[in-house]
C-alpha cells in the first residue's frame, strides 16, 4: 500500500497526526505555511506529529456513588 501511495505521490498521515497539526498551528500560526508545504511535498508516510502525548492524554473516570 505504501508503494502504491508513493508512486501516486500521496501523503499518508493519521487523523491523530492531523489533530496534532491542528493544535500545533493553533499555537504556532507562523509555521502554518511550512507545514502545508511539507504535506504537499511528502510522498508516502508523513513523519511529523507521530507522538500524540503532547496534545492527548488518557483520563480515568472515577465513578462516584450517590450518598
């Protein structure tokens, strides 16, 4: 599948990476054009924003019993 996408000059990224891009551009708007260029220039797997931990966390819900 990756070879197929590279041959067709597709940029592959996950929705989690897209969320990371959104949050990054929201707080670093001066980098927006650079990131857009990277996305259009990438053929195959986009390798930035692969670590979700800076912008996502797993919250544990605590069930409270009524008094």
